[in-house]
C-alpha cells in the first residue's frame, strides 16, 4: 500500500538546523511531484516547498526562501527538506505530499519545535 513516512523532526534552538526526510513506497515515486507542508496549532496547513518529479524545478513559500531547501533522490524514493536558521515561527507539524494530477498522498507528519 501507499506509504509516506516522515522523519527527522524534533526540538531545536532558534538559529539551528534540521533535515526532514520522507520515505515513499507503494507507488511510482519518480513521476510524482513532491512537496512539504506545515501546520501550526490553530492555523491552516500551508505549502512550504515543492519540487517537480525530476527535481528540475522548486518553489518555496516566501517565509522560508533562502533558509529551506527541498531535494529528492528518486533512486531512494525519498524527498528531503533541509531547514537552516530556524525560527520559533517555524514550529509546526511538517507533512510531505505526493501529487500526480488529481491523486494526492499524504504522510502522517513530523513535529518540529523551535524553542530555546
């Protein structure tokens, strides 16, 4: 069955870094666009970063541009989110999503907490 499993979240101090991973299985990963979303308590889920199927194009929310980098390894069926210069406002549950036309698959999320 389809699975997206996020990992790498945790507690980090402001200014610190984390790398999130999302391991995919059960579908043809290499033809799906991948993205990372986040949802903070009391807020809507928002798009953080996205990458095309071959990895040739990326886009980012304005709030993370220059600090976060999305990448993928189609040989490992994994998408990553490198997060640098983390701020308290980056605290949220981070989800990965696979998308192809009208098909969307979501992971279960991983908590990222930025606090001193």
